[in-house]
């Protein structure tokens, strides 16, 4: 098989050094080796220091997953968007991370191109090309072949299997409904018909969930298993949220856990499901962004983390069913929140 040639946008000689820094090397792409420690995070202002990334490097994970708002682009000018990616590429903390750790990524609204935007954003195709080039997506990747950036990775070793699914919650998403008050928050769609993922991505996801796996980590840029708080999340599309729950049950997809971002705080949520297993959601949203307050969440386990942070899933593959420890680490490398999740509890009966 021919080795894919890196696809890069043409640039001037003045910008070439930064673009070269931006590309994650081919050797940094996932291998078949089964990961035991996965780190993840979101919400990183490219113009500000990112010392959290050095704490990630110190923990030495097998993977780091960027869950969106990886830069704050917010533009329809693609030269501006590319320049902001190059600003991230030039940061020494980011360079240390990409030199030590394989990187995976999906996007949220700010690196997609516009705050809270969905399918109405007019530059989604151009933004996608810049995104895939920055993260050094191989030319033979399925991401180049379909609309949007959803994708999956599969790891298999010694009879155990891990699936990582990265969703695209922007390219196909219908507009959200704003509440008629001065807070500018959103309300759930009252009727079915509006979509988060679009039909093509839903069909793809169903096929993915039918594949064998002991654990499935589903990356979504916005929260899934929390209580509605008026900000962007799956709770603004309750019929789509229920569709996801029903799909996990119908496909008998064991071992599914969500990792999410967006809100500028960290928390672990555990949402009960009638007739199914609890859906865990580890939110890590604050590489160098925070928020003035934390919304109520009846599904939250323990406390929220408002300081800069990242999340981890550590997996013990030694038993019949793997065991996970889901955690949130702060800027000092201190483990602030943690939840032990035996995969035996994430099985359909």
C-alpha cells in the first residue's frame, strides 16, 4: 500500500515554518496497541499560555484527545482561521505535547468557525480542510471522503478491544432555539425533527456501535449526560439525545462512555437509563478557559472543577471485563475528581 502524502494548504514562505510546526507527524497517529491511559481536554485560547498541557505530558498518556474549541477561530476568513491554528502550533507547550503523545481531535463551534454555529455556517467545507491539514489527517482517511469530520479508531490486543468514536456535532446540526429572556440561553426543541448529527452520521454511528468492543469512548464536543442548563448541549435536542440512548440499547453496544467539553468547567456525570446501563459523561473543558459559575446538574458525581484542567480514563485490561478510573486533573497535576467504573456495569442484560 502506498504511504499517504500529507495534504497541505499552499502558503507563503513567511508562514511555512509555522505550518510545519502545526502538522502532527504520521508516526503520531494511532497504532493498534491497546491504550491504558487516555487524556483529553478542550477549550484552549491559542493566545494564552497552556501549562495544563505540561501536566498532561508529565502523566505520559498513550493518547490525548482534543474535544473542540482547540483554538478560538470565530471567523469566516480562512486566512485568519489558518493563522490562529499556526499560533497554537507555535506554542511550546503544544509542541511538547505533540512530540510526546499521539493526538486525536474533533471540533466544537469556535474552531469550526462561529460561536454556537451549526450547519448554517457558510465556510464549513473550507474550515474542514484547514482542520484536517492541521491535524495531519492521512489522504486515505475516510474523513476526506464524507461531509463533516466524524471518525473512529479501533485498538485490539490480546483479545481485548477499544473503540474511540469522535462525533461531529457542528456540520449537520440544526439551529438551536433561544429563550426569550435577557440571559440569551437556549431551550429544548419541543418537537422531533431537528437533528444534531444528520442522517448520514447517524447511519455511520449505528454501524460503528454494531462492531465488537469491550469499551467504547464516544467523544462529543458538547455535554451528553448532564442536566439541561440552557447552554449548548444534547439536552437542547432531547429527541436526538433519546435517539442516542435508544441506539446504544438497540445495538447492544456494551461499554459506552462519553467524553465531552464546551462549558469551561470539568465534571463527571452519571445518567440513569431505563432498561439500560448508566451513561457516564466525563467533561473536561478548560485547558486555559474558565467560567464565572457552574450550573446545577443533578447527574453530577461529587464536585465540579472550575480551575484549568484535563480529563483522563485509565483502563485496567487484566480481568474478564476491563475496569476504568475516570478522573479530572487540575493545573497542578492534582487529581480533583475520580470515578471507578467497572465495565461489567456497562453491559446490556
